């Protein structure tokens, strides 16, 4: 069985459980990941939620960690805001994907 890993959701789940997100991810069967979704979570009312905002350094660092542990067939950017920010994120993600041969 294979699965989709949504990094934004993983960050939210880890935060709600009071766990470090890397520990949370290490406890998942990352060898079964075939698809990765990445997005920018944000704080709202004192809680982290998956806002589909632009990626920040922490998001890229988690993506790098995940790509080192997995071999996904698909990486999807979940973003619903400005065109210019979308272009910047796509260029940076393209660099990541070339490094990790996704």
C-alpha cells in the first residue's frame, strides 16, 4: 500500500499533538510515499493550520528532509495566492526536484 504525504498537514498534526514534526515524520512509513503535497501553514488564533500560503524556509527544509527519505512520483504545490509568489516557489521547487530526481 502506498500513500500521499501532505507536509502541511503533517506540520499541523505534529503541532496539535505537541510533537516535533521531524519525529512525527520519522514515525510514518516514508518508504511508501508516492506523492507529496507541500504548502505553507500559518498560525491563526494560536493554532497552526494549513493555509496554502507561500512556502517559508521551514517548509523547504521539511521538503528536503522528506525527499531524502522518499522517492515520490509526484510533488504538488498547494498554493492559492499571488502569481509572482507562485512563480518564485515553482522555480525553487524545480531546483529541489532536480537535485532529488523527482
